[in-house]
C-alpha cells in the first residue's frame, strides 16, 4: 500500500477513479509551507495549466487536499497518468491529518515544464472545487479556489475527418496496434507525435479513450457507460469536450481511419 497526497484534479474521487486508482482509505490533509499554483503546461494546449505545488518555507502557506492510501498495484498507473519523470517528479511530503503527521507521495512539476502565468480551465477548476467541497476542506481555501482566474475554452466546429481512403478498425484490430488510439469513432496514429506525448503510448495505445475523457469532464458522475455515449446521453459540456479533443488528436497525431463500434461492449 502507498500513501498519496492529491491536491489537483485528483482531489476529486470521481476523477481519480477515472484514472484507475481506487483508494482504500481517504481523509483530508494539509501540507504546510507549500503553495498551490497552476504552472505545469498540459500536453494538450487547450487544457491550460495543471496543478503544481512548490515549497515556500513560509509556515503560513499551506495546500489542502486528500490523503489517500492506495493499493501498490495502482502506483504504476498513477505514475503514467501524472507523467512521472516527464512533466512531474514524485516526491515524499509530510502532511497533517486528523490522525497526526503522515508521509505521502505528491507530484511536483519538473522545472522544464513549469511556466508561471498559466491558468486552469473551468473544467479543471470545477473538478478541484467539487473534490474540495466533498472532502470538507476549509471555507477559506475553497473561497480562494473560487476566485481563481481561468483560461477560456476554445470553440471548435464539429470535427470532420480528412478526406481520403482510410481503413476501418474495430476493438480487436485497434488493440493489436499499440501506436493507435480511438476517440468518438475516429482512429489516430500516435507514432509520430512530439516526444512529450510518448508518455501517452502505454495509456492510450490500442484503446478507445472516449469513456476516459467523458469521465474526466466535470459533469461526470463516474457512472457513465459506453451506451450513454452512443445514445448521446451525456452532457452538452462533455460533448464539447470530446469534440475539442478530436481536434487536439487531429493536430498532435496522424489520422488513421474510422472505428466501428458494432462489436464494442456496451
């Protein structure tokens, strides 16, 4: 079992579980002498700045969050989704809980990816706020989060696949190609993506990521199914979010064809 201090979107249990991490135990915690900002640039530009913490040496500064105890088997998955060794380092911190001081892992932005002045999106901040309220963090801390300036989300037209003779894929043939990934019935080749996105290969490779992104939206209850997506029974915000990601995939990856959902488990 490992202990983890979640202060960004992973403060939200729905968001954390969407990443395949299910804590065995959760309690709120405070990291003193550190400060929260949003200074790590997300791999996809439309996502803005991601949460980061930095030591200040000032005991009056503090970051509030959740202290999780998680199965050891889920640390590798968490490392991958938090871009450990690429965008973030994983360091040991000491947090104050109702049970006393406890040591936990926390992710801290690596200098090469820290850019002051970045802003979080409304989606991302909403995830944090929902987690903060659910966890019962202090009213002062929540008020500060509520006053955080945000990055406006772009508006894209409905994604249209490029014209051309492209192959058709299904769940089986997609899974046989670890450099391919699927989204909303489209398939993309990640093999020529810029190196920062190589960290996505083991996460996205050979898989359809539609439900993953739906469950990462701030409207998610964590209970959505693939049938909900196919029937259009997801929020308008989630639909816009998926469309934005189709444009992002189209920019960062190479279009590779259509994905047939006839055999996809509903």
